[in-house]
């Protein structure tokens, strides 16, 4: 049976695929979403937590639901792990993006810059050049959240629109629609900002016997002791 997870190669550019904003330092509740988003990108250098994701195809077929955990360390290092209904792991080591499907024992790898670009994932895992890649506008308030509308400056980004819902400087929700009409909603929970994270979480070595395909199959090397 064919599986659909929101972070496969076809969906990564539209995310996270993957991901998106997660946690920021507290700011005044009255601040609009754009101000909170800017503060998040500037002040939050690392974060970890959990997520729930729902992907709905343009055809309207039954939504694909998944959940898991994440961690990131700016710029460009992250770990996005699907735990249910299937196990899939994405690791950005600062140079490459590794995607491992446990059931198939298959690894795909590509250059991280090519994978992120001006995508929602770049907002979460990238540097501080947010407004070089996105046009931001205040999306008002709804459901107790301050919303931001973000549109990519480059048409080849792979998605049409992105909405980010924040509360007190924390990203609680991401909603987006890609160029194929597929809608993705991600809700973030159990958020921790600026924790001390083990660098080993952002390294990946393909498991024994795995089929490795992609731009560069050499795994990231662990630092010498």
C-alpha cells in the first residue's frame, strides 16, 4: 500500500515540508504576528518539541495524519522524526538533508541549500534572512492566535501561501497550500526554546544494508575526539 507522509521528497519544498516555526521568547500579547515572528527568528537559536500534522490532497480524499518530534539548531541543523503512523526520519546536518524510511530501509540525500530554499522549512531551520525570502503581512487575530501571512519572493518555492499562528512569541500552528493544491496543517506542542542540544542529534549515518540514493552518499562524519 502506498504511504503518504508530508515530508517525503515531493513535499519537502512545500513544508517542511517541515516544518516551520516552533517556539519563541515571550513578548507582549498585543504585538502583531509579524513582530512576534521577527522576534522568534532573532531570539530562538534552538528548540525542540512535538508536532501533529494533517495533509489533505486537492482531491479531498481522506486526510493523512501523522505525529512525531523535532529539534533544531540554527542555521540549517535539524531533526524531524515521524513516529506515527509510520517511522520516518529527516536530519539536516548543516550541509545535507538525509531522509530515512525505516520500513523500506531506504535513505535519500540531497544538498541542504537545494532542499530548503525559500520554503516554510527555511523559516524554522534557516538563518536570519527571513524577509529576503518572504513578503510578510499581518494576518489579524483568530482562535486566540496572532497570524502572519508569508508569501515567497521566488515563484519556484513550491508553495502558494503560508499562514503562521503565534501566541506570546511562540508558533502554535502552521497552515500552507502547495502549488499542487495540497493543504498541510501542523500544530506544535511541548515546546522548549533554546535548550542545550547534543550535536550528535544532527548527524546521520545510514543504517547497515540501507539503499542510499541522492546527490552525495557520503554520511556526515563525527568529530574527532
